[in-house]
């Protein structure tokens, strides 16, 4: 159906919409047979009758009819455009991408990635093949917009012309661009990480901040625990010090209460020599001590006798006194 001119008055517009054959000239129709001519004359007559009916209606009723007819005309135009769009080769089933194949590839070129973002096979759909349709196809215009975004992203290092599948998907998600969920799921199933460098960086920063905050909380808890332990130990040491100070004070008081110790007086020389003579005389007479022997066992025997009697005196001490006594021998 041809488009009705929008500059017609409401009644002519409604008549042209209802009887399009009546508004066309015979020359434009190129009528060559009598049947078509008769149909044209009948349409003209019916159109005049319809105009008479419309003139009897109120302006509000005419406005409602025009609005309804405009909507019908817009719907018809959209339907025609949709059919034309579906008829293009890039919207036919043969242009659909094989997701299983493309999810296995190690990398995509930038234009392959753009085609796959629309679910199209890069081998069928590419800019050189579809650019001539940019004036008539909404798909081609949208394809050109996404390709331009990807090309600009490549120039500043957000994307590369041989791009990892997960990297491109992450970039598309970051900028709210459509991408087939089925293909994304297959890429994930292959063990590919989804995320562009900015997203991965932001995730790493967030994870670091989370770890840092957790470390800060644990450090504060540990500091509080150490502080509590320090207070407890300080209290314990303070109690011990106070107890020791009281004990020292008591001992000092007891010591002060004792009478002063008189210093021991040394033996007079005569008495000392007499005792030494007795010791060496008994040792020679009773134990067979020989003053001339360089290393006598007698001092050891005397030390043993004293120990058995509960008096400890070393061999060297006994030997020292015997040597002193030896000087007193005649």
C-alpha cells in the first residue's frame, strides 16, 4: 500500500486511506482494460459518498478517526519495514553464528567480535558486505555504531584487534551492549574469564580493599587483646612487687630488732701454734702422717673422719693446716 500524503486535509486524508484507488489518476494507474476503469469509477463514486458522511461528523469525531487512521498507517509502515529488514541476507537463518564453533576459538578479531555480539556469523556478516544497506537497514546502522565504539576502544587500549573472547564480552557488558547469553555461557564453560581490564582492575581493587579492611579489623582485635593481656600482667607484677616489698620490709624490721653481731676475734699466735702442734702430733702418731711425703693421703683420711662426725672440711684445708704445723716441728 502506497503512503498517503500528510499534507491533505482530514477528510481528504481519511478518504484517500479508505479508497486509495479513487485518489489515483487514470494516467498514473495506466488503465488499459475496461474492468479496471469501472473499478476506478466505482471507487470515485464511493469516495464522494464517504466524504458526505464525514462532513456530517463533528471536528472531534474527525480528529479521532484521523488519529486512529494515522496509527494504522504507522503500523503498516512498520510491518513493511520489518518484512523488508527480514528479507535482507544478513537477517536470514544462514547468517546465524555457530556459537559452539566460535566459543572454541582462541581469539576473535574486533569485527568478528562485533558480528558475534549480534549473533551473526562473521563469515557472512561484516562491514564490507553490509555497509551498502546502512541507509535502509536499522540492523546495519546499529552494527556500524557498535563497530565504531569498538574501534575507538581499540585506539585507547581498552580493546585489541585480536581480542580474547572473555575480554570482549566483559567490555560489552561494561558498556551495556547486547551480547548473546548462550555464547557467553559457552565461553565461560570453556574456562574463559569474563571481564575487560578495567573491570578486572576494579574487582582487584575491591578485593584488596576488602582484605585490607578485614586485616585492619583483625589487627585492632589483636591490639585490644594485647592491651588487655598487658593490663593483666601489669596488675600481676604490681601485686608481686608489692608483696616482695612487704616481705623486704618485714625482714628489715626483723633484722633491725636483732642484737648486733660481735666480730669473731682471731686466735692469739701462741694458741694457734699449740693447736697446730696437737693436730700434726696426732696425725703422725695415730695415722702415720709423714711430713716429708709430698702428697700424703692422710689429709683425705682426716677429712673423711670429720665428715663422718658431721663436720665438713675439705682435703685441701686439712693439708694446708698440716703444712703450717710442719713448720713447727723440731
